[in-house]
């Protein structure tokens, strides 16, 4: 049976670097989800206001195919928080 070496604890292990990095990734994922939801809402609003797909694509840096795909999906609502009043 192969034996696996366990690395000796180093001072860096006590700094919480792994936890900090994991928390940063979780925060970035949350921010990305919010940004995507906001972009989708803005694209839907621009289209509702009469902007062309080409115009929206040019303003957002997306290609028209991606804009059409976003428009094909019903905009997502922000998740409700427990403190939010019922709708």
C-alpha cells in the first residue's frame, strides 16, 4: 500500500489564507450573479424601450446572438431575503 506524506504545518497554515481565499471566491460568485441579473434586466429594459438588438450589443460589448439569448429568457428576480416582506 502506498504511503502518503503529510506536509508539516507551516506558519502560513495559521493565517487563515485558505478561508480568506474561499470567502473571496464566494463573494465574487455572488457579485457575478448580481451583475448578470442586472445586465439581463438592463438588456430587457433597453429592448422594451425600443432599442435594437444591434444597438444593445454594441453598447454592452456582447454579440447580437448573446443579446438575443438573454432576451429569450424571462428576467430573473433577485432572491428574496428572509427579512423581505411577502409579496
